[in-house]
C-alpha cells in the first residue's frame, strides 16, 4: 500500500463521519473531472489521433483508404489519394495493416486543436493522417503537391503501423524522414533542396548528424541554409539514396525491416552492411565532397 493511501485513510479515520463523506465526494468529483478531461482530449483535443470514437466527420471509404471529412473542409478528391497507396506499399515492400484513415478539417484552429503538430501534414502509428487546411490551400496555389506530400506521410504511416505501439519513439527519426522524402521523390520539389543543392551545402560544411536530429544537440548544429528543416530532410534522403546506390535496394529494405522488428540500430546496421554506422556516414561525406 502506498504512503499516500495510508495517509488518506489515517486522515479519514481521524475526521468526523460527515468530513469523511465530504472527502469521498471531493475524490469522486476529481475522478469525474479527470475522466472528462481525458475524454475531451480523445474526442476533440490532442489525443484525437488515437480516439476510438470519431465525432463530427463524414466518412467516405474507398478501395485503399478511409476518409473522414469535417464539415466545410471541402475536400472530395478521394481517388487521388487512394491511387497512391499501392505505390507506397510497392516501394517499401510492406502492406498497410489497416487502411490508412485520412482526415481533413474545416479550419486551421480546429486542426491545431486536434493535432499534436502544427505541420502541414501529421501521421500517426494509429494509421491516421491529418491534412491541414493550409496544406490544401497551398496545393491550390501550386506551392506544394498533394500527391508528393501525401506519399511522404503514407510512408510514415506504413512504417509506424508495422512497427507497432509507441513506434514514433522507437524508429530512428532521421531514417523515417529520409525514407519518406526519397520514396516520394520529394527532393527538389517545393521547399526541399534537390540532391545537387544538398550535396553542395554539405560540402560547404552544413551537416546534421543523423542521431542529433530531434534531440537537444540539434539546436547546437549551425546550418547556413535557406530552410533548415527541409534541408535536413533532404540530407537524410541523400543518405538513403547513397545506401541504396552503393549497396542495393534489397539490402536497404532488409535494414529498414529489421528496424521495424528490433531497436538496436547500430548492431543491425553493422550486421547488414558490414561497417559501423558512423564509418558509413564518414564514407558518405567523403563521397559528397570528392565523388569517391
């Protein structure tokens, strides 16, 4: 029995019956309040991506996906996204465990309330993909490509689904983004620098060590580039490209799939490629600067 429980019971016994009943009522009200807050977060808040109940969205099911369209989001091009899913599965040589669930929202504020991120798109291991209203607006303006961005996010959903619970915390973040950019042919599109431009920036001393990405160390790395985030994503895609060109796609997919099953990245990399990961990164940097 915990010390807090013992203390509670001791106080309860020392109080008059009416005070004891009052404490029980307070504890009950607090419990109801906590349950209410959690329910709100799942139904309308930041935990919506994992909610078992979906309220306020119209459901449209296609051959390969399920779409949830909030009132006034005005999205109806279901066939466009549906046709992307087989190509995502073919590249990764993996199948979606469940049909991806695609969500669009009526306005930016609603999206931000429901999403864990303010990014244009947000993918979750639950199999859900959120598309922001401003992403749809930018697509209409020709600033981004819905097919390319969606293939990027579907790559995340596919890997995270196959990885399982809490996969967002277990699969290497740099590799997740590198695979997504590479498989979606996103290099050189929208805000993403192309391969040649990325190589040039790396040769000039701009480089994010892959495992510094999304850690406290990331902020200490100076990058003299136009768009910091998209440069990093392109850099990681170039590393993926290098591994595939040098060792073959089959070996790369073995590496990716091994990481879906296990978590010891360095051991897996050494077993599959025969060199340490850090050594391979050094080889990549030499190749970028010398071509050898």
